């Protein structure tokens, strides 16, 4: 995965973290951390976030596998363009709203076991809560998954979503221990910036699909790196 995608994944997570504070912050505040022995509290929070990032990476693996199949079929450039258009049109028609795109009834299979875990303050419960939280419907996760598809590999997709998840950790940790750092006015300011980031990612995907990058091989010939394209190098025979 190129440095551009690493930056894109981390930036999406960092900027979206304020959105996560609004959507997932109440859950972070509701974690029964105070019911655990002091010696286990740090480990419990670590398990919660590691499991959450693991869930994101699992989703990224599926998205990257889909992208890899499209790459082998020769459609990766088209997918990149389509993904970019999707992000741009979604931002316009949804007016930058990043709430879940599914109904609450659809997510009951996730929220019901989460309720049981909240009533059971064990290390295993914290790990389960984090994993299920990573599977909750969230518009900004869908934005990240769009980028993961275009990586064109299962490993790349997992890495992209893992970096996205890591980018959300700082804000969720701070809102749990220092909630006064995130007043409502600050959340609104960051929320207003989220459509800008989505449009930027959409444009990046469009450019990547329309203008594939090239590098020069050792003989000085240009070798196209576009996914799904054939790489041909004309070599002179002696």
C-alpha cells in the first residue's frame, strides 16, 4: 500500500474520530470500566480498542478481496472511478450526513449481544464489545471501506481499515477519560469538515482511475501501474 493510501486511511480515521465521539462516544462512556479491578482497567480498554480495530481490519479484508477480484477481471480502474463518483454524489445528496445507512432493526443482531456484554464486566466482554462496535453501521466506515476496495488486495484492504481504526482511537480514549475536551461546539466544527474530506477522497479515487500512475523500469521505459491493466515493457533483443 502506497504512502498516499496510508495518509488517506489515517486522515479519514483522525477526522472521523470526532464523528465517532458523537456516535460511539456514549458507548465508550457507558463501558463498565469502573466495575473492574483497577489492575484490569487498562487491559480492558486496550482489548476493547484492539478488538474494534480488528473488526475494521476484517471488513477491510473482505473489501480488499472484492477489489482484488475486480482487479483480476480488469475492472479496477472503473471501480476507482465509480468509487470516487459514489463518494462525491453521496456527499451531495446526503448533504454530508454520516449517520448509519441501515435501520436500527437491521443492527439488532449486534446491539443485543452488546447489551449483554455491558452487563457483564469481564475482559472477554470488553473484547466482544469492541469487536461488535466495529461492525455497527456507520457512514464514515462506509467511506473508509470505499477506499479499502480500491487497494486491490485483501492485505491492502485490511491494512487500510486497520489504519482507519487506529486513527479513531485517540478521540475515543480522550472522550472516555477527559470528556470536557470535546464540547458540542467542537464536535460540530469537525463534523462540518467531514464532507470536505470525503470529497477530497472521492477526487483522489477519480484521479487514480482516470490518470493511472506510471514508473520507469530500469531500461527507461514507462511501465503502467494501473490496476487491471496489462504491463508491457518493450525490450530490445541483442
